[in-house]
């Protein structure tokens, strides 16, 4: 993949983000509209994008590639879980905030933001690795992630607070749906529409299942709306965030350097020297470079926890990811 293609596609993404900022400033999209559009993206468009990527016919990956992707996805999150304990200590964060830095280290925006960007800039075969990583995201968050969130609490009672107005909106409705209803057991939340569709897509890929043209075309049309809608909502998120307060947080800047630049580079170096193919390397690099995700924030909000660190980190890392992802993916595409 050439640098010019990456720069061109990331330039398009920047324009789409700018459109979202403009629409929010002009009050064309308000908070309520943003929440409803987020639900459409996550429950309809994103699942269609996942399945459509498999049905498009552009993917030439093999069964062996899928098995490698599964191994890579598991290893990817095991390494991030370890880094989740290391990075907060490098940042010298306060003991109470360590679990929040832990969560944003492990659970980044691989779905709402990562998947559309992957579709825009990565080769077709790389999407297979992205899909698998998103499956592992759900498996890990609703087990390990929930355990981290509950750590240090005096009891197991979860206090629900309706503070959605303070939540970063680019993933608000998506993450609310992914966490499920407030009385739902956390493990049951693994079975959300995104995970189900991702697993179904892998089944379709493995058994080479074909759909009637009217169905496959519909799926591809719906999925094609994902990039525009998700990037526009990302712009809305940036427009409504307390960006300047986040900008003054030195720890968040240090987190960006370590987690969004150094960590992806290390992943790429290890994969390059161990002989992984370019598609796998590019996919893992992008998934390692995406900003902090909103699912930990939504869940912490429901538990009544102080989420200032989470909201600040999401705002700042999301804004900076436009530049860091462009730079990293451009360099990596040349090196490998």
C-alpha cells in the first residue's frame, strides 16, 4: 500500500470529521440525534460492513490465514492486558486512576473507529484480522475489563447513574447497546450484534457461503454508509468535548506517545522480523494505533465511578489519532 493512498484516504476522513464538527456547530446534529445515529451505525451499518467485507469477493485469504488471525487476536489482547498493568505505572498515575488508564490501554476504539478506517485504507485481506480482533475485544472486555472496573470497589453493588449527557458521543449509543441493559449479566453482553455478526462473517468465510445477489448487494450498500456516518459522528464527538482541559493533561500526552506511537511500532517490528505477511502487520498496527474507546467510559458511568480521566483521554486521543494514525500507517507501509 502506497503512502499516497493512505494520505489521500486519511485526508478524506479528516474532511468527514470536519463535516461532523460543522454540523454540530450549526446544530444540525444535536446530542439526541447523535445518539440515535450512533445506534444505527453500530447496530446496522457496522455489522453490514463486517459481513459485506467477506461477501465482496475481494478477499483472497485462506483458512490458514483465519487460524493465524485467531492466534494473533488472542496474543494481541494478552499483550495489551500486560501493558494495561505496566503503562499506568510508567505514567505514575494516582492509585485510583490506574484502572482507568489500564482500561484505555487495552480497550481502544477498534470497532466504531478502527473498522471504518481499516475498510478505507487497508487491503481487503487485512479486514479478516480486524474482524477477529474485534471478536476478542468483546470476549476480553466483558471478562477481564469488567473485573478491572470492579477492582477496588467496597462491594459488588453497581450504582446506575444516568449521566449520558457527559459521555463522548461518537460511541455513546454504540457502547450503550454493547453493554446491554443495566440488569443484564456482564457475560451475556458478549452476545451483542457486533460480536454475533463478526462470528457469523467468519463462519461465512470458512464455509464459503454465498448469499443471493439481492441480499449481498443490500448488505454492501448499508455497510458503505459506515465510514461517512462514523467519521461524521467522530467530528460531533470532538466538537462537544472539553478538549482544552484535556490538552493540558501531561499524562494524556505521555499516554499518546507510549500507547499510540511506541506500542504500534513495537508490534510492527516484532511482526516484521518474525515473518508475518503485510496484511496482518498493517491490520495489527492500525488496531494498536486507534484511540481510547468509549465502552469503558459508558460502563464506568453506569457504575457511578468518577470518569473524568476516561472522558478526557477519549477526547484527546481521538483528536490526535487523526495525525498519529496517518503518520504511523504511512511510515509502516513504506518500511514493510
